[in-house]
């Protein structure tokens, strides 16, 4: 019993010392929005996005992550296949800035000291807080107010070690937001389109907005403990 306890302790300790590796890097790619205006396709990048990312590899299967991303949100009803949407000229062009925290779950053991374990697909689960501006007022007198929201990002990625210190990854992260005014659709409906005969068909107040990031990450690794093997196998 005592030997088993010692062995279990060693295994747990071993997982921790192999996990103390940090990654700091940048993300670049494209973003898009899906809501009441423009295309309803969930992932179709049409605007630039970039940011910073940090990861702490807790063990070969779990990484903690945090990121800051700035994304342009652009949409136009002319790009929609929905004939009702095409009746309204209500473009969207704004920036969403978000902070996220979450985890990556690696499909395979990810151990940077081994070439054959230095690449894996992974799932992403996060919580995000974001900043944006929304139109308020009337058609004759309106302004853009700072607002904050919460979103639930989830997605998938694939990462591979390209040198002793650099990790290259590709990610798709989709965000479900708890707001319906990223696109100012309620402002358009209530203030600008009140006299339009198709007004009642514009937008859906019962659905919230989505936005997504698709792109690449390049991160630098550091913080290896003296127990972490650097020998390639």
C-alpha cells in the first residue's frame, strides 16, 4: 500500500514538473460576425483580427490560456442570401476587443521534449469579456456608447513545434455573445426603419449575436524546469 502511494505521488509530481512550460505569442487572422445583418454563415472571415496569447502547459493534456484579441466586425446586407435582409441598407463596421481565459484540451500527449509528441489537435473552452460600441438615440440625434458584454468562446486548433522555442498553431474560435446589439439591429429597427413597410421583418430580438476568429498563433516557449528533459527522442 505504501509503495503504491509513493508511486502515485511520483506520477502526479512528474506530471507537474513536465508541465511547467510557458508560451507567449501573437495571433493573426480574420474575424466575422453572424447576427441580424449580413451573411448568416457562422465562420466566414471578412475582416482583420490580431492579438496576444499566453499559455501554461499544466500537463501533456491540459493547457491554461489567456488572450487579448482585437477584431473588426463588418457586415452588409448586400452579402446576404436572405431576400428580406437585402431590402435594408444597414452596414456594420466596428471593433470588438476581448479578454479571454480558459483551457485547451489536447487530443494527444503534448510533450515538447519529444519530437513525436510535439504536435496535436486540441479543443478550446473559454470565457470572454468584450468591449464594443453600440448606437443609441434617434435617427436625427444618435451617438455611439461604450458597452461591455460576456461571451462563451469555444473552438478547435492544431499546434506543432517548429523549433526548440517556437510553436505554430491554427485555431477557429466561435463566440456566442449574451447581447443582441453588436450590429445595432435594434437601433435600426426601432429608430431608422419605423416607417418602412417591411419593418416588422427586420431582425430577430429573440436571438443573440455571434462572432468568430480564424487564424494562426506563433508562440515562444520558456520556463522549463531543471527536471524537464531537453533531449530529443
